[in-house]
């Protein structure tokens, strides 16, 4: 059961990373587009895109870290149950 949870969390971390970056890039491109501002996208929008990618990466690392912790405890419980059955 926990192995499935850790795999789902890992998949959700990757999906969150990709989808959040796409959402932020789309939002920044719409808000700072030539049609809205009358100016070309400059350094400010590029910095905002880099910042959103960095924040998405950190949040996905947190989700992935939870998955690794769950997987570690799952392996330890299997190892412990194997040791108990040998007794």
C-alpha cells in the first residue's frame, strides 16, 4: 500500500513541477505581453519566469522528499517483518 503511495507522490511531484511552470509562464506571458503593455518582454519578465521555475522546483522537491521518506519506511517495515518471520 505505501509503495503505491510513494509512487503516486513521485508522479504528482513531476506533474506539479511541469504544470506549475507552464501555468506561470502562460500567466507571465499574458500579463507582460506586447498586446497588454505595448512593450516587448524584457528582463523583468524573464526574471519572473526564472523565479517561478525555482519556486516550482522547490515545492516539487518537497513533495518528492515525502515520497522518498514513505518509501524508506516501507522498505524498513518489510525488512523488519522479514526479520520477525525468521524468528
